[in-house]
């Protein structure tokens, strides 16, 4: 595949080169032109205006990660509603039945997680 013969790929390649080049140039310029005045206050670790206490590597509860994964899962499943809404007139009764089955599975999964206590913050 020759880039010059593919008229659609050349603008994409140019955009990628310009975008990457801009990022590299900005990083280099900030290193060269940026002021460097280190002090003990600037080198001290900062956490929301509060002096750090204890170890920075605290263990998080597994439920935190479960909630995050559930949010992403339900968010992705909600995205499937948009194409259905666009084609609703063309799909007619079949599309409505399919979406009701899909939403039924979604509600059953939510109820299952609720009953199992996955949404509790104890």
C-alpha cells in the first residue's frame, strides 16, 4: 500500500505527525524555558493542603473496584440505547421486544447486585 496513492491516509498521517510533533516541542520548550527554583516547600509532597500522614500505599477495599467496574458496565450497556432510539421507527415491534429483553437483563443484573450487597459501602 502506497501512501501517495491513498488520498485518505495522507491527511491522517500529517495530522498524527503534527500532533505528536507539537507535544514533543511543547515538552522540550517547557524544559528549556521553564523556571527552576527548587525549595524545601516545593519538594514537599502535597495532598489537598493537608500534611501527609502515614503510608501513601493504602489498600483499597475490593468493593471500590467492583463499583467502578459496575459503573463502566452499566454505562456501556446504556450506550446501546442510542442506536435503538435512532432506528426505533424502522425496527417496529421486533425492536421494541428486543430492547425490552435487553433492559430486562439489565434490571435483573442490577437487582442481583443489589441483593448480593455489591452496592453497599460498609
